[in-house]
């Protein structure tokens, strides 16, 4: 194999071409090696983060349901407050009427 590159290596241009070709091959090997390493290191981390994300999304949806339930309770309390205020105003009117009758 070295013998096939020997005629090219005899000139400066051939040596430059040979060096560039070897550098490109080394770069390609480095890229592939880095990709495999990163994949092996970060795949478990990514899976763990995705599981945490799914769990957090479940919690968020549960909290949204709680908020909806609490908002319905608030609406119910507001209705009760309105009814109680109406009862209070009616009873105040009755009290005033009774006070008028008592003065007469």
C-alpha cells in the first residue's frame, strides 16, 4: 500500500495531496469516534431527562385539574356569598320593619 503512494510522494505537490488525504481520513475517523462516544454517554442522560419531563408533564396536568376544581369551588362559594348577602339584606329589611312596628 505504501508503494502505491510512493510515486506521488516524490514531488512536493504529491506530498501535499497525500498529507491532505491522510488528514481528511483522520478527521473522518475522529468525527465517527466522537459521534459514537457522545451517543454512548448522552443516550442514558437523554432518556432520564425524557422520563423526568414526562413525570413533570403528568404533575402539571394534575395541578391544572386541581386548579380547575378549586376554581369551581370558588365559583360555588361566590354563589353562596351572593345568596347569603341576599338573605342578610332581606333580614335587615325585616328588622327595620319590626323596629318601626315596635316604635308605633
